């Protein structure tokens, strides 16, 4: 029998669920690469936001000569970060869900509700991606005031993000229909592998 002191981390902590490869990643190298690229792009975008904001603060308060373009760049990078991260979170099935009623249903009814929700997400995200592409194409003549970048660059973030959500939604729907035992519940996915402390 082993004892553990409160707050002590176990010797061998299991890998966290958001980083653990799921069924699709185990079966497809291309899909695993896509998810890894999404994660790296999110990290780079977050780093870019941090650098732009720090540069803005430094030039404004230290050198008393603010750069006008840093705020705009930070905003654009944050928009891209939001949409790419939405796709990444969809690949991990970690978007916020309200499962109050689903938990009370039987396994078959719960599965039907999950499939219906997956179809709604797939249709909505595909529709928004197409509508975003039309909107972005129509705004090619608009330029950002500080950087002079075409606003199509910013609007393309919604297209890419909703396309990623649609792709991951379609693949999640496939797994839900063909391999329902491979999808952990939301609570299990978040708590699996988390070290438990003894009060």
C-alpha cells in the first residue's frame, strides 16, 4: 500500500487527454499531422499576440512613441487564434456542451442526441465557412487603416476556422456512428489522467 502526501505529484503521471491521440489520429498520419499543425499554429499566433502587445506597451510607455500598427496586428492575430483554436478544440471534442438531459437518457437515446448535435454543428459550420468565403471575397478592396492589409486576410480566419470545425465535426460524427465506444464522455475526457489528491 502506497501513501501519498497531499499535493505530491505521482511518479508517473499519465499523458493528459487533450494530447493523447484518438482513434482518427492513430489510424491516419495525415490527420495526426493536421492536428499537430493546428496546435503549433495556435502557439505561434498566441506568441505573436504577446509580442505585438508587449511591443505596443514598450513603445508607448517606455519610448513615448507608440507604433500604430501593433494594436491592429495583435487584434488580427487574436482573430486567427480564435478560429484556428476552435478547430483544434473540435478535434479534441472539448467544446463546451450542456449534457444535463443527455445524462438522464439511455445509451441509445444519448447516442442519437449526440449524432443530431454533430449533424447540426457540421451543417452550421460548413454553411458559415461558405458564407465567410463569399463575404471575404467581396471585401477584397477594404484595407485596414494602420497596416494597410486587406481585410480579406482577417475575414479568411472565419473561413479557415469554420472549415476546420466542419472537417473535425464530420470526422467526429463518423467516429460516433462507427466507433461509439471510442468517444469518452466530457467529464471522463477532462478528468482522465488527472492526478488525484488525497484531502
